[in-house]
C-alpha cells in the first residue's frame, strides 16, 4: 500500500533535511507534470473553442464573415490565452536560463520570480473558462423552447 511504500522510503533516508529535500523535489516534479498536462488539455480546449466559433460564423451576401459579439469576444479570449501560453514559456525559459548561469547556478529562484510564470498559467485558464462561458451564453440564446 501507499503508506508502506512511504514509510519504507523514509526509512532509507536518515537525515531530517534529506527527507524534506526529497519530498520537496518530488512535489516540484509532480507540479511540473500536472501543470504540463493541464496546459496540453487547455490547448486542445482552445482549438476546439476556435472551431466552435468558426462553426457559428455567418457569411453575408457580400462574402464577409459576421460573428455574434459574444463569439467575437470569446475568440479574442482564445487568442489572448494562446499569447499567454507563449509568454508563459518564454518567461519560464528566460528565468531558468538566468538561474543556470555560473553566477546564479547555486541560488534558488525567488518566489516572486517564479510566481510570474504561474500568473500567466492561471491567466490562460481564466481566459479559456470565460470564453466558454460566452459560448455557452450564445448557445443558450439560440435555443428555441
């Protein structure tokens, strides 16, 4: 069981600091894995959302596309979410590259710097949720009872 595995792993480690360090590194790896999976799923939701918006476009007699205002705002949220995705990775790469230089290699990145990346990550989740709320409101307005 899980408790036996944890106690066996803790018996192997002798010092209190080593136990703390091991759990911290485990949690960091777990958070990185989960956040990467959420980002992958989020990208799929963004592409699906753009497809839904495209599905409900209207082509006028002059050949121009017309979108409902709610769908247009939702599309804007999807575009902003993709931009935040890009910024999230660029900022993460730059911050990690700086802390891998010879002068900073032995220092841990301050929390306020790593939180910038998390703000981008949370921001794109919020934007996608808001976009789907707008799509839902649009679809509810189209239902005829």
